[in-house]
C-alpha cells in the first residue's frame, strides 16, 4: 500500500472534522430551559424562542404562531422578489435599471464613435510628439 501524501491526508482530516465543528457551533447557538410543559429553546443568534416537547424520546420543537406568521410573510416577500427577477431575466432587461439592452446597431454606432474619437486623439498626440522632436507635422 502506498503512503498517502500529506496534503491529501490533511484535506481528508479537515473534511471529517468540519461536521463536528458545525455541530459544536449549533450547540453553542441554542440554550434549552425546562418548563412545566416541556422546554423553551433560545436561539442566541436571533433571540427567537421556540417551544419544545419531548415525545417518545425525541425533542420536537415548533415555531410559535407569531414566528410562523413572520416566517411565512418573509417567505412570500422573497418568492415575489425572485419571480420579479426571473421575469426581468427572461425579458432580457438588466436587473439593476430596468432599461432594455442596446440593439446591435446601437452598439456598432457607439463603437464607431469611440473609434473616431480615439483616432483623433492619438492623431493629436502624434502631432505633439513631432512638435517636441522639432519636426514639422505631415499635413496635407
């Protein structure tokens, strides 16, 4: 059997350790407090409280009614936003401004204008160089 390269070994070890680190972070994120009817779970990151009950050895947590309503409202808002973005994408409009993309003719016209501008500009630069060198410009 060939020895495993060090880099491959480290990558394998890191990938195996990642789920454990994620679980540790999740454990530190939540706090459980026992109540008369079950448990209350505090999400230390968001401050949300969730009611939990033990059934058949499993701990089942459910969102409170007001949390569920806020969740549904947020989900609905995001679904509408995604739908709007998808419609803009299908219509070929840029997502930021709502203006349609320029036609091929407009793009070609703009390139032509820029080309004429650049030729004139570099022509002037060439004339200034010739003047600095003491030569007279080649004008007809």
